[in-house]
C-alpha cells in the first residue's frame, strides 16, 4: 500500500493538539501620561517670631557656589555709564575699497565669499558697512583682492607685501677632526 503525501503543512499537524495555531497576543493601549494634580496648600503661611510673614525676596546667587560678590566699583561704573556703546564697524573707506576691488576682479559677492571661505552675508555686511571689524576676514579679502584694507593709511591702494629679511647665514665652522685611533696594529 502506498501512502500519499499531505497537500499542506496544516494537514500534517491536523490531529496534533500541541501544534494548534492560536493567537495569544493581548491588545496594547498606549495613553498619554496623566497630568499631575496640583498639591493642596499645607495651611496658613509660616510666621516668624514677631508674627510677620517671611521675606520672599529673591536671593542673589542662591544655591550657587559664588562666594565673592560680583557687584563692585566696576559694576557701579557700568551702571552710571550714559554713553551708547557700539562695536567698531568697518569704515566707509574700507567698504568702498572692498566693492571696488571686487568689481575690478570681476567677482560677485558669492564668488568672493567662496574664495575667502566665508558666508555670502559676511561679504554683504562688509560692503554695507554694518560688519563688526574683523582682522581675519579683512586679511583674507586683502589676499584675494590684492587691495589694502587694514591699517590707517593707504586703504584701497595696492597690497604691497614687504619682503621678509633673510636670516643671516651662520659662520661656517671648521670640520671636526676625526678621533684618534686607539690600539690596533703598530708597525
């Protein structure tokens, strides 16, 4: 007698109880955390020995590790200062020199910004005269545009780099004598 093969895996395990297909997953419900309820006040406020309410003024540097007061004569001078203090911005001469140098090279603001590795807004602010004076950026612009942008005199003129003085050559020393031979064969 020949046995036939089952047509599906289900037919194979049909009679066996331990392989019954069941789902024993429980549904999971995700909810937001409940908001904490406000705690009720613990009664009347605490009074000091004289019957007065406690001082609720904010303490300076309370809970911090500051042993020395920061309010002193310099802080008082700052408070008394009436002048409008502003950052030093680029002068009109510098902004005009940047614009003229860029136009002479045929560069757009974007191109100059890319060459000096700065954002386009930096170049725009320098040309508008709103930028805070920055030696590093001006040095980069000087190198690219070959126009003097720093210093008090000659702004807008050609950038002339002064040749560095060559270091003086050290006097040549006499060659050291070879060490005398010791021992060995004597004739």
